C-alpha cells in the first residue's frame, strides 16, 4: 500500500502539512495520486507555524541562550551587512 502524506493543493502546487516524503527530490518528477477529502483545508497552518516560532524564540530569550549578544539590534545590523556580490565591482 502506498504511503500517505497530508498536503493542500493551491493552484498547481502541493503544500505539505506535515513532514514531506523523504525520497522526494524537488528536481525529479514524482507520480502521485490525489484524493480530494471533504474536510476543509486548515487555513491557519502558517499562523500556527509562526506562533511556534515565536514560542521557541521566547524560550531562547528566557534561557539567555545567546549571552554574547548584548545589543540585539546592533548584532542584527552587523549580521545583515551587505557584501559585494561575486563578479561585480562595488
């Protein structure tokens, strides 16, 4: 029996709702069978992912997981400095 993975079809693209299949290479075509379910697709999945990220970052902040960063704003500016692109002058 084939493995089953939950996904939402948006136009011509599938968006995985759980971990995607391990053996799916994004550059190679894969034959799939699609069964349309009567249950509505979760509209808030991205919002819940965002909330999970917020929760994880708040836990890191509470643990003082990055004590070397005393000024987060300055650290972010330094980390995001633009660099010269290869093959381009200035």
